[in-house]
C-alpha cells in the first residue's frame, strides 16, 4: 500500500528483468572452463540445471539468473597436492614469527 498514493502506478507495472551483463557472461564462461565442460551439451546442461529452466544461450539469461548460476557453479574445487607451500618450508623466521 503506497504511503502517499504516488507509488500506485509503479506497483501495477510489471518490472522487466535486467539483461545479463557482459562481465557475467565472461565469468560464466570461466566457470564452465574451470569445470572442464568442453562440449556445448555439457555446458548447456550445467547452465540449465543451475538456472532451473531451458536456456538457448548465455545471453538468454537475466541478470538475476546469471547471479544464481554463478553462485551455483562457483569456482571449481581446487585439488590439493598435499605438498607444503614455500611459506611452510621456509628455514628462517620472518619478522612476524619473531613478534
């Protein structure tokens, strides 16, 4: 319910979803590459599963859908080699160790 009556017209007009941004398309492609999804079929299945609807291309996603897909795909899990880092293998104490 509008407080002063001037918001009534804005409430009745349906909001059009914002289109996907170029930076989102770039991040989606990087996420798909990181998951080593090479074929278009694999990529489309991953996007459609995350978006929850059939998608013809990445440009068919809305801004909000792209955010949802990005959060679902996210960065690919990194594999830990089990070897310690150069920081862990240092011989001398650093100034922070001496504090």
